[in-house]
């Protein structure tokens, strides 16, 4: 029997939805286990990079990792040396975009800017470098979970064919 549900949500879409939920939950559990201060960034990162194949997930993961690394360093430099004033945030973002463009990383600049903002805006008792390192670890953890889940999903698809 063909229903609206089965026509509009084929098995592959349902599997991707479940995989996305699993990757997010696993990321959050892992971040809590590691006592990362803002572990929700791990879950968010897994949602951003998880695709229907390992190759597509790895491609998205690359941009996310590079952008996060650039943004974390740029944000930490600005907080450490000039502070977190909105004017400095604006300048940090301009320089981050230019750096990404100069390095040919067009797909990374938006995520780099998000990380700059997080590092510069989040009030923390820790140094800017610790905050930047935490963001990078949280994002990396989410990316790792997404890649693992995509690999399991792809492997399962090959086995069930």
C-alpha cells in the first residue's frame, strides 16, 4: 500500500533522519563524558556535516574543521590582545574572511566567522586560548561522530543491498 508517507519519505530519507539524530545524541554524550563546557557545539557540528555518504560528509567536515581552526585562532588572538569589543569583532571577521579567501577556502569562511564570534563573545573564566581550544575540540568531536555514523550508514547500505 502506497501512502503519502512512503511516497514522500523513502527509506533513504528516513535513514538519514535517524542517522542525524544518532550522530547528534552520540556527540552530546561524548562531549558530556569529556566534560567539555559547551558540548552542544559537538551536536550542532554533527548536524552540519552529516551527509548521505562518507565522501560528502568528509568534504563538509574538511570545511568545518578548517573554518573552526581559523576562527578559533583569530578569535583568541583578538580577545587576548585587543579585547572583545564589537568593533574588534567586526575587524576580526573582516580579517577572517580575507584570510579564508586568500587561502582559497571559500567554503570555510562562514564557519570561521561563527567561531570567531563564539570565542570573542562567550564570557569565560578561562583564557581566550582555552575557550578557542574547547570550541575546536567540541566541533572536532561532532565531526568525528558524523563521519563514523556516515560510515556505518554507508556500510549498512552496502550490506543490505
